[in-house]
C-alpha cells in the first residue's frame, strides 16, 4: 500500500517541491481508486449505494474522481451539497445529512436542491417541521437519521451514537416524528444511522441488527437502510482496519433474514469518508530545523507543516506514519525500515506546544523512532487524505492554506493553488 517510497513517487514529490515549495498535500489516485472499488464490491443483499462523506475531503477534483467511479455523495451542509453540484455531481446523487437547521437563503437553496432530486435525511424533529409543508406539497419522501442510543468512535469526540452526542432523532421522539409525518402524508423511505468514526467494527455490526429492528418496529415505508460511515482505517502497522467484505457479508445475511421474516427487501447504503480517502493522502513537509531539550529531553524535527495541515494528532490523539527522504531522493526511513536507533518528536511551525505530530495520550510531545532527518530533508506524513485538508485551522499563525496535487503513478497534477497572504485578509474591513 505504501507507494510514496517508490523511486518514481519520490521523484514526483521532489519535483513538486522544487517547483512549488512545501508544505503540500499529495494524493495517490491509485490508492483512491482501489478503495472506491473495494467499497463498491461490498456485499449486500438487494442492491448497494455507496455515498462518499465529502466532508472528509471536498476538493473538487477528488469529488469528480470519486463520483466518476459510480459513488454518490453524502453532504453535511447545504453548502457542501452546493459544492458537490459545482463539481458536477447532479443533485439526485446527493443526500444531505446535517446538524444545521436551514433558514433564509440556506432554506431556499435546500428546497431547490430537493426539487432537483437531492434526498434530505432529516436529523431532528425541528428539521422535519422546518421542511414538512414543502415536502408535503411537493409529494416528496424523506430519509430520517435515527439516534441509536449507542455508538463507537476512535475517540470519544468521534462517537456519534451515544447519549453524549445529539445526532439524529432519538427513539423517545419517534412517535412524535411519525405522527407529524403521517399528518402531512410524508413517507420515510430511508432510515439512517451513523454511529461514529473509526470505531469498533463489532459495534458497526451490532448497529446493523439494531437498525433493522428499528425499521421493523417504526418504519413500514422504508425501502432503504443506510448504515452510515465510520469504517476504520489502519494508518499505523499495529492498527486493525475494518473488514469491508466481512461487514458486508454480515449485513447481507441480516437483510435476507429480514426479508424472510417480513417480505421486505431493503436496499443498503453506506457512507464512508475516511475509508475512501485517508490512505491516499500524504502531507509533504521539509525538515527546517532540529533541536533537542537536554540530556533527559527529546530530539525534535521541526517541519514547515504541522497542525495547520494535520490537526488530527492534537484533536484526536491520532498517530500517523512518516516517510523521510533526502533531497537526493535517497530514502532515510519509512514505517517498514524505521529502527529505534534515533527517536524524535516531529513538530510544526505554529506557536503552540500542541503543534506536534507525535503527541502522547496526555498531549505531550513524544519521541518516536524515525530516520535521522537533517534540515532540508523531506518528511512526509501518511494517512492524511481524510479530515486534514478539509478540517485543519489553516490560517492559524497566518500560515496560508497549502496546495494539493494528484499523482497517478506517472503524472502529477495541481488541483489547488497555494493561498496567498492577501487572500487571508481580503474580507477584513
Ligand atoms: C462524517 C460522516 C460520515 C463519514 O465518517 P467516516 O468516519 O469518515 O467514514 C458518514 N456519515 C455521516 C452522516 C457523517 O457525518
């Protein structure tokens, strides 16, 4: 999987660095393609729709590419849905699952998107009341996101299903939900649950059964079920990723059993974000400086890109692999070749002690085995295709948003330019 260390990829990275400087994001579209194919081959009983959760990485070129494989979109806001449309995705290939309550222009945009075929997945009673008359007039149907009561995420901040997070309509509100919808003649043709990001695959499996039971008990009109996203990716060698095929087999068996019991065939939807894009992305930085903090201290590699291009270590305690090579293209270390002869913390250039790619569970910098990089060497951070470019506080310390490149094994293409300082201040009055 790790193709960044192939001589051709190293050469391509160094060429981009020569021309555009660092830091930048570098996406290997071969890995993206493999992940899309794997998701599209997920077993299901009565048809499968894969939706890409576009908040993971919403670059237009990436959206276009993923959509070209036959994958639809899951948008997290009206603006995201509009952004997908701007990338050429028809509204009918988008589902909106959002915490926002659209008002004003946003509500107008939502209605227009729905008229063009976008599916709206209401996530609260108020969202339903907000759109009910319109849906009823237009004769549309809706999807509903249910709160499953239990969830699982890679950290507590990514659990979206337990009582500490408020995504979806809680079961204690389902009677009000159904009474209102019935009064307006609105059918819920799809039921959706998303339990969290990168959680325990066993919890993902349990949710399949729980959600089918919810449909059985409360949603007689449902013809589709969405099991959400959250499929875990193993970024580090000691992590275990979700097994898409096995989860699909389990879901297919559950859907067939449901059909045998009730005569109802449910189409299956899944919404991976991370699973599709995480592994294809690398953040390419240059080691600018090295320091140490005394005899009982740590070695530090100071790079020109840190939390403003990958805040996942600070936000979630995530670990990412590193690939280090010299300006001459000689590989110094990668996750396969690293030895603990030299350990260092990898920090960025923000004035923030949490600007470290190697934080321990307490939030302190931790030295990890890494190649002995010198100033001028390249330090690539792996596994940054998801929730990095789309989520980082990139203007913090007035650093500019960094460019993005797609690499297909032969050619490299710029798909986003570097932001300028003028663009940071352009809206200030
Ligand atoms: C974020 C999100 C996803 C994707 O989660 P991943 O962990 O990136 O797969 C899927 N569905 C919904 C509703 C989401 O909010």
